[in-house]
């Protein structure tokens, strides 16, 4: 179950990486086409990490981790906190990789060497005499059995941290014209805005370009104002955010406003009207504040406003017309018609699809001095520290789970006249090959010590 869930999450995360998240709908339709866009939109692949099915996968993973942990933890817990772990000599004596040899020394002298060697390697040594045999038992890294639970806990902490961030944090955008300020943040993926308890002012904006015309670097000199007083200042560039009271402000984009009075309202507009039910199309020529009848008795359409540089959710759509669609017995509907995105209105799923084909209007004199605005990404994530703690615990837990093992060793010293018969055997819950090498090394050390005269 765990493997299936992790592989599914990994595969879907690839989709979330390849497909731009929270992308401009008009640009997405232009890129994918209407049919593929509709399929991707149906499965929430443009906002995959907030989709219901992705959250269900995480809930299943959480439940899976909890059930696996609870089922196994009780026995591990008893073993971990046992004051006297106890041991069964028969289990050690049955190990095929045990080491057996004879030392030409009496039992008590050999016992001293065993205590010394086991103490150096394992620390505390438990000793028990079952005449005539003398048993020595030692262990280390008993706590390594909890490594897998630390990993499980780390995953749960990351999930909880993400939940805290989604419930009590936010992520949004703000565009600020050079020299102006704002305290409003438009939330990502929503038409709502929230107010900060301080204002963000862009005192200066600078952009440099490569010879090809591509932007090389853009920088915003920001000032945070509280009750009109400066509380923080910083010049930010991409990947160097301003942080203040748990809120991070990133340099995300920039744009240039149209020069003042760069374009008047259109004198005439040619619209293409498509009836969705029949696919019939026709064109109409109209102007601002003129009401036109739509085909198939679908009401009337009036162009009510023109915006030379319209922004929606932090995305610059360029020049846009705003139209009012009225039908008998229904509330008037306002329709946004970007001049640069012909297929934009298809997303509305209305009875008619409207596209701007041609606009004519008088150009006015304007100033050549460009006016820039800075695009800021503003986020607050109070759960990020919990997520970081989860990352740290995962690294520790993985190291313990994969590189440490609970090692137990048993040495039996049996007297044989003036000699002693030695048996050394070890058990480990992981890395048995490493345990065999340790047993062999202890046997060699004990044999070497047995050659020395007391």
C-alpha cells in the first residue's frame, strides 16, 4: 500500500511539474488547445496540489503510516524499554556463522578477556553462569529499531506543516507602480484579496537587458510602512526575498505601463459571435456603449468599458473590452474580452462565444518615458518550520533505519580441564553480513588475547 501510494504521488507530481500550475487560462488554451485544456481542467491539473484527488492520496498515505506504526510499535516499544532484555542461548548456538575455538587458558582468565573486549565494543555486559558454562551477553543500538518510526513521524510532520500553511497562511500577488504603495494582496487562484497590516511601497524599480532584448536583472527597492513610518527596507531581486514578520516578498515579474493616454477608446470593434449549440458564426461591427442583438434570440450585447492594460490575478492580459450580455428573464452577465486572446471566452461555457477580431481607434500623443510596475509574490506559511523539522527528522530517521542495526552478541565459555571452549555468536535485525564480520573480529581478538600469558 505504501509503495503504491508513493509511486502514485511521484507520478502525479511529475504532471504537476510539467504542467504549469495556476497558469493563465487564456495562455493555456492557446498552448494546449480547447479539447486538451478541458480535459486537464476537469482533472484540476492546473492546480493539482490543491485538487481533491491529490489530497485524498495524502490522506490515504497518512492513514497507512499511522496504521503500520501503531500495529508494530507496541512490540518494538516493549523491546526498547525493557530493563532486562533477556536472551535465549539456544538461538545463538543455532547460528551457522558462529565462531568456536579452544584456548589453552582456564575459564576465569578467558572470562576476564571476554569482559574487556565486549565492554570496549558494546559497553555494558550482562553475565550469567549456568554451570559449568559462563554466558556473556551484550547489545548496542537497540534504539535503532525506532528509526522507521522517526521516518513515519517526519512524513506526518510534513503533512501537518502543509496543512497548517494551507489553513493559516496565504500566497498571493501584488503589482505596484514605481513610486506607489499597496497593502492589498490578491490571493492566488482566487478573485479575493486580503489586507496586510502594513503597506508595501516600491520606491524605485530598475531593469537591465541583454543585447538580445531579454531581461538580465530586475530589482525593486521596497519600503514597508506601518502607520506611515518606515519599518523595513530592502532591495529585492529574483531569489533574494524580503522577509518580515513571517511574510516573504519575492520579486516575481515586472511590466511596463502604457504611456499616459497611449490609446483612446476604440472607435469601432468587429466581433465574431459563435452560437455554441449550433456552431453558427457571424460578425458584427459595433462601438462603445452601443447595443447589438445576438443571433438565435440570445439577447443583446453592449460594450461598456475599455482597459488598455487589464490584469487578472496578477497576470497582464493587455488591452481588454468589457461587455454586458443581457437576456430576458436573466441577470445581466459581464464578459471580459481580451484583444490578444481570441479563445479566451470559450472558458466561460456560455451560450455564445465572443471573440474580438478587429479594433480601430485614434492614437493620442503620449510621453515616451516608460513607467514600470513590479510584480511581487507574497506568501505567508506558518507551517514551514514544522515542515523543516520533518525534513531533519527524515534525514535522521533514514540514517538510523538504513545504516544502524540492533546488534546482540553472546559468548559462551565452557571449561575443558585447563583449557576453555569458546563460542561467539551474534544477531542483528539488519546487515547480517556486518554482524558476521564483527563476530569474526571479536573471535580473532579473543584468540590473540588468549595467546598472551596472564
